[in-house]
C-alpha cells in the first residue's frame, strides 16, 4: 500500500509541474520556441516520471510477492504444527481408548472370578451349617447318654468339675506361692550376703590399737624433777592448764599422761614435749606453751576433718561439724580410731548404697557423721547417737541424716529403731566396720574361734586328713586321703561340707569349700 501512495504522489506532482510550466510559459509570451522548449522539458519530465513510476511499480510488485511468499510460508508452518498436534492428540486418544478397553476386560474377568468365589463360599457355608447342625445333634445325644450313665444332670456335672478344677488350682497356687516365697527368701539372703561381702572386699583399712594413755619420752631422768618443780608447782600448773593426770614413776626416761579426754591428752603431750625441748619450765611458761599446743591441736583437728570430708567427696559441711569430726582423730573406741572408723563407715555405706541403688552421697554423709557425738559426749548428757543427731541437725544437716545417726545403734543405744533404707545402710556399715577381723581387739578371740569351728566341722568327715581355714574364713581347704576318698566322693564331700557349714556355722558372706585329693608316687635311684 505504501508504494501505491508514493506513485499517486509522484503523478500528482508531475501533473502539477506541467500545469505550472504551461501557465508560466503562456504568461511570459515567449513565443512558440519557448513553448516548444517547455513542452519538450515537460515531455522529459513526463518520461522521467513514467520511468520512475515503472521502476516503483516493479519494486512494489517484487516487495508484494516477497511478502506474499513469506506470509504463505508462515501459514504453511502453522498448518504443519497444527497437523502435528492434531496427530499427537489423536494418538493419545487412541491409547486411552485401548487402556479403557483393557481395564474393562480386566474388570469383567475379576467380576467373573468373584462370582465363582461367591458360589463356592455359599456352598461351603451350607456345608458348615449342615456340619454344625449335625455336631449339635450329636452333642445333645452324647450329653443325654452321659447324664444317663453318670446319673448327673449337666449343671451338677459342671458344678462338680468346677469344684475339682478350683481345688486343683488352689493347691497348685499354694505350692507355687510357697516356691516363690522360698526362692525370694533364698535370693534375698544370697543378695544381701553378696552386697555385704562386696562392700567388705572393696574396702580395707589398717588395724588400730587402743591407747588410753600417752607416754612422753625424756632425754634424761633429771627432767622429771624439773617437771615436778619446787613443791610440785610445775606439775600442778601442767595438770591445771591441760586437765590431765601426770604419772611420774620409776620408768626410765619417760613419763605417762593419763586423761579420759583424748584431745586434752594430746594437748598435754605436745606441751610437755615442747617444755622438755625448750628447757624453760615454770608456771608462766607452761601456760604459754599450753595455749600454743591447744592452737596446734585445733589446727590438726580442722585439717583431719577437712581431709576426711575430702576423701569421701562431700561438700557444704558446716565448719563446726568439720572441727568436731577432726577431734575424733584422738578418740579411740574398742581399740578403733573413731575418725578412721567413721571414714570407713562412710565408704562402706556408700558401697552398700550403690549396690542397692540408693543415694550414695547421702549414705556417705550419714556414715561419716554417725559417731560425731563421741566428740561431744564428754560435754553433754546423753548417748553419743542422740547427742550427734541433735548436733548435726543444729548445724543444717537434713532430717534423714540426723535420723540415720540417731538410729545407727537401735535399742542398744537407747535410740530409735532404724526405719528408712538409709538408717539400715548406716547401721549395717557401722556393724561391718566394727566386726571385721582385727578391728577390735576384744573380737580377736571370737574370730579365731570361728576359724577353729570351720576346721572342726570339716574334720568330722571320714577320710579328711587335714583342714585349713584361709582368707579370713572365706575359704576352707580340705586335704583328703586318696586311699579312702575317690574323685567322685571328693565332689560329694565338698557339697556335704558346704551344707554342714551352712547349718552349723555363723560367717559373713560365703565360704568356699575346696577338697584336694592327690596321688604321690616316689622311688629311689640307686
């Protein structure tokens, strides 16, 4: 369309140019020559315009053909795309039709199978109903025959059967209950023995010796007179300042200090040792040295208490409790050092608590403080268990710890009976620490007697040559004569000896019985 507009514009321009040229030529009146020239010029212009019009027309035709060709190509491409898409849709539709047909055939097949199964199930149900009817009829007939034979109705027979079954069930239940109780008792006894033996084996301490007096060595006997002083003023000053009794006798180069209070006895021992080393012995000096010794003993008590608390891994113990706990270092009870005994009870209580799944820290705390009343029973009325419980309660310990301390001796100390688990743990640990071999001197005879009883029980058996109690009575080694006891009899004998020890002897933990039978052959090389 643009090319047509251009051609029309050019044609109009040419026509306008011709008209204008003609009018100008006429106006000027130049004559025919001018007119001819103008006509020629106009003819040239017309010729040029025609040529240009032809050229533009050809270009427009070429451009139109190109546009038509391109538009046709686009239309062909679009047509091919639509044909391709249509072919794909047609293929998809055919595939869906095939799938639908397949599903229809499968559904028809399953419907046929279900119909067959339903017919089969109906037949089986009818057969089962018939069998049930037949069984019920047979059961009714059998019941009538049984009632005629037994002369009992169905209700009477059922009642008798229920009574018999109930009686058998009661008997079986009673036997089972008795067996369970016996097994539980045996298991509890064995478990308790294991816990006690484990606690004993996992902790051992040194034997201690009872000391009720202190002996102070002297460089020479001349110092005895100086300690006595003029008219006995020095010895009276020492006894008044320390609260002890001094025994100065014929014992060479030593004096004896006697005092029921072990702390005072230790103060006196340190003071006299310092006076002897210094050489200046008079009442003023004695008072000064005694005050210094008291400070040293207080420091030692504090350090000993702190060390005991640290060894057991305890925290937040009141300083007063630590101080009085350290004073037990100088206290003896049945030849046991009370501080070492308290630490040992703390360890044992913790071990027993760990075996029983109880609070180990609380058990150690109660075990360590259980005898703290022995540091106070010189100053307060009452048993050490009661005094100790009141003292720890006053200084912030829990009621459980105070109860365990008050009841660790039970009725023996005039206190309450153990009730809580912690009470029993502390009481058991205290008994273990006090009763182990060598802990208390007065128990040594009974310990030896127990070993002798074990050997005596063993020697009663025929064929026993020798018997030895080993490992503090936890093992008995039996030597038998090989001509009287064979290997089979040795096995039986070990069990019989173990049963006899269980029935006749009293022992902690368990006793292992080892029967040894040997054959010796000898000859001489000549």
